[in-house]
C-alpha cells in the first residue's frame, strides 16, 4: 500500500505520480484527498472523481468510469468493485468491506454509510428519496448482505440490516413519511422512526417497510407485502399489511440430508458445465457418486471435484496439471491444510481455503446460487457459456 498525507483543508488534487505503479487510471480521473492510501492493482475508470479527507482504496479494487465518490472518510475494501456511474455523497463515512460489489447507477446520499464484506448493492439502487441529509441519516449493513436492483433506502433515520440479509428487487424501506393535509394541527403525527432488519431475513420482490418496523431474524417476507409493524423471528409473513402466516423450521439438517443436498447442487452444476462447453466426466453410482472431473473448453484448468461423506477418506493429492476441489460438511478440513492446487469448501461454515481457478470460482458461484456461499474474500464470478462468448469475440 502507498500512503500519501497531504494535510490541507482545501483537499488538493493528487498527482498521478503519487499512485502505485500498479494502479491504472483512465483519462479525466480526479482525486482530491487530504490523506490517500491506494493498494496494489487498483483500476479507476475514465472520468471518475474521488473526494475525501481520508481515502483508502484496497488492493485489487476496480472503480468503473464516470463515478463520483465523495465522503469525509472513504473506505473501499480489498477486491471491491464499483460499477459505472455510481454516485456517493456522504458527509462522514462511506465504507464497504472486502469483495463488495456496487452495481452501475447506484446513488448514495446520507450522513454515514457502512457495509461489511461481500456486500452486493443492485443496479439503480438508491439511498435517498428525501430527508437523507439529516443528523440521523445513517445506514448500517452487515456481512454477506445482498440488496436487489432498484431498491430505495430512505434513511432519514437509521436503517440497519444484519448479516446475511437478502432482498429481491424494488425493495423500499422508509423511515419518514408525512403529508401536509395530515399534520399535528389536524391530530396526526408525521412518521419518523428507524428500521431494523435482523440477520438472515429475506425480503421478497417489491416489499415495502414503513417507519418503525422491525423484521426478526431469519424471517421471510413474501413478495409485494407491506410491513407496518414488528415481525417476530423465524416466520413467514405476507400481505398488506404483512401478517404472520406460519413459523419456519430452520434447524440444521443431518449430515446425510446435507450430503444429498450438496450432491443435488453438483448435479445441476454438471448440466450447466455442459451448456458452457466444458468437458465433464462423472461416473455417478448409487451411494458413491465418485469424483467429478471438469476442465475449460480448451482443456485447461482440469479439476477433480470430490464431495466427502462423513466417513470417506481424504482424497489423494492431485497429479501435476490437475487441481482438486474438496467439499466437506463438517470440520474435516482441519485434517489437511490445502497445499498446491487444492481448494477446500467447508459448506456448513462457509469457509473456503486454498487454490483458485476459473473452474473453482464457477463451482463457488454455483454453490452461492443455491444458498450455500463459501468464501468472502472476493466477489463471485462464473464461466461464460461458449454460446455467448463466441458472439462477444466475433466483433471484439
């Protein structure tokens, strides 16, 4: 990391020569900072403006073109991705953890905004829509939170989303509401109150949450619902207004059922790999699925994938030219530290250690798509199907 301290209330323009040699900037990039720390391998797209008293951009961060990022304290975690045309104006602190991905055309206007690791903010989402320059305009978001496209977070008062929260598109969270015809002189008080969504809750497509509402841990809110009052933990709720429909049984399943669930994810992955043009070998036998072997369409990155049952022996070290991906249900990864071209997916804990490659990242993305995310030190990527890739190449 290269650190440059330029103490000046005027926030001077930073000379490009002060950036690390590995940092790549497009034409028209402007950085005004009192203190600037830029990691290795950072890329900043053309026409982007960055302003802050204290700016830290982590290693490998990619900022798209035509962004405008302004905050007194600006923190972009390692490996973060900021899409084109993102607008940030935050009076105090704007901070996202490692492997965060903020999609194109997102806009953030509030006093303070923090989000944890592996945060995803969908296309066209906004923090704003009135009253978000107030002293109470704060947003607190945990780790592994996914917010769908075209979401509105109206943070006139604080909005808190716990770890693992997920939402569909067009979510709207409101922390204030009033109308001139319904004021205190007419016997009606305007609504001003914070909103809290507890960890692992899911808010479906087009859910609206009104001021003062709270959604409990691991609760699911059905699409199109309007949440007007607190909802307890571990329930399915829906309707206008949202009411509890039933309790959810969220106890962890046993190893046999978990093994079969992950095996089902691998079966679906095999189908997708064939569609993507990847050679796949898998001799699945009842009760003993055997290893799945896959490589890219050109034969590179050959990888053997093994799902270990609780009593299975640890697989042999891969030969030269082959990688090994081991999926385990418990803490068996402690038996062996990944060495060489070996990756270990601990599917219950979500840990991922060891080797990476396009094939391993595609497996990681397949697990994510089936709600079994592993690894939080980088964003997700997948192999593009050859049917699409060839069309891109034709006029590249």
